C-alpha cells in the first residue's frame, strides 16, 4: 500500500515555539502512519532575507533535532534541507516560465514582505511562491498542510500545475490543502489577538521550545490578561485568558470547560502558575531528548543525508518527465 504524499516546509529561521508544536509538529506525528511525509527545511526560501551562514547551518540541525525530539520518526518521514536536493531550484526556474508576473504581483505575502524589507526587495522574494510550488510539485505531493498565510501560495501552485498539465500532459499531481483534524491556534502571550510567531520581535510574546523552564514560567506569569479577574473562555472579549486556557487544554489533554470549572473564581494567578507547571512538564523531557540528539551531530547529519538521497531519487523522476515533455535533451 502506498501512502499519499504529504509535504510541509518550514523556514529554518527564528526559533520553534510552543505554537509550532501544538499547532503543527504534534499533529504531523499522528500523520506518519497514514501519509508518506516530507518535511523540508526551506533554506533556499530563507535567503530571501539576509542570513548569517553559521546561524543558518546551526538552525537546520537544531530544527531537525527538535522535530525528532517532538516525536517525528526519521525512519518513516523524510526530513532534510531544501538545498540538499538540487531539483528544487531547477524546477523553480522551469515553473517561473509558467507563472505570470501578474499572478505573483497579487501575492499578499510579497506585498507584506516588501514593506518589511524595503531595503532588499530582491527577485527571490518575488519568486518565492514559485519555489514553493516547485517544492510541492517535485514530489507529486497530494496534500499540503497550510495555515491561512500560505493558502494563496497553494492556490498558485495548483494553477501552475494545471497550466503545465494542460499544455504538456499529466505531469504533475495537483495538490490539495490539508486541514489537520485537530489544530489549536496558539496566540501570542503579549498580543493574544495575533498568532504566536517563531520570528516575533518581542521574545516575551512567544514560548520557545528551547526556553529554560524559569523563562517559560516568567513569560506565562507576565502574559497579558484583562482586569475583570474572571476565568472564562471568550476569545472575543477575553483573548488573553482564552489563549491561556487553550494552551492549558492543549498541553494537558483536558477540555476547556473542565479547566474553567476548576479555575473559575480563583483569579488568574493560580491558573497561570498551574499552566506554567504543565508547560514545563511537557517541555522538559522534550529538551532532554533534544540535548541527546544535539550531542550526536553525526546522527543528525546522517538523517539529513539519507532523507535527501531518498528525496533526490524521487525528484529526479519528476525532472526526467518534465525534461521529456519540454523537449530537453536527456
Ligand atoms: N512558504 C512557507 C512558509 O513561509 C514555507 C514553505 C516552503 C512551504 N515550501 C513549502 C510550506 C512547501 C508548505 C509546502 O511558511
């Protein structure tokens, strides 16, 4: 039985957060049995903004070590860096010739990033979604888990695949968005109306998976709440407290109603204290596993290399087919 191909990419920049764990990584673990998963560290995408080379190298290993510390199984899933498989950049060029400037101009992330990096609006930033399309189409991916911010890019990927297939025959699988069965959206601790981000500028807004336990406790105790002192789940009126309840439910496996019952009337202090303990109890063993993996760089590099070899063979099959239909010499 072949499992459907599922692919996801993450930029090896910033630091993985508790939100990444609860909203994504933890769910992927449950998918490994049913899907043929590829998890890409998209370093080629990362250089659309300037990166320090040593940092980039360190982050790729760090993200891999965290993924497997979170429970992803490198025997079952392919975890590797995008730059390790040359086909990504190669297919991206070909797909550039099937993506319209008008389409790319409509990408809201390009507009946002251009505003944010006004001093470095490079062509890579503009072509970013085409490289993402290449990541996906290279492996005949069926499913792509996407958050709201990437939906437009997946739509574009589908349009490019369909356009290419219409002209040249059924070369690419047209991917579908994958909506995870359970997916709590974890918000920032200081700005509970926006998603907790791994590249946030205010470090107190996010809980990083590699934060020290006392830092985690401090961040949770200082999380923004409100002044009515009432523990109640109401994301509109009480985004801060609701987010804490959401995190608590996710890390403890309890439902929000039972937490509200337990903490109603007790003010925010006890809720925050117990939540901090629950988060630390989850993260401490994860960090212990992470430290073991980090102590064995040969193991980490071996995982990356093996996955990249597997992925490369699959990518080459697609590239051969693309070359054939385009009339390139074999
Ligand atoms: N663009 C995605 C992001 O910024 C990362 C990404 C790159 C990706 N290639 C991908 C996601 C392929 C899914 C599939 O979050």
